C-alpha cells in the first residue's frame, strides 16, 4: 500500500493529514509513505520528524 501525505494548499489551514507517529505506524505495518516537503510546517512539525 502507498500513502501520500500532501501539503495543505491554503495558508490559513494549519492541520496536516498525519502526525509523525502515525506515519511511523504506517511504515511499521508495511506501507510505503511519501510525505511532501513542508507538509507539517504550519503545525510545527518539521520534515525531520517524519
């Protein structure tokens, strides 16, 4: 399974589709996860945390 976490296009939307912990769980279950660069920036989640 492939999962993509995209960056929100609206500057007023701080939410992100998945937390870093959720992404780690998906990977642990065997999914291939792609997180767009800057996807969590508005929520204070840096790329390195994913």
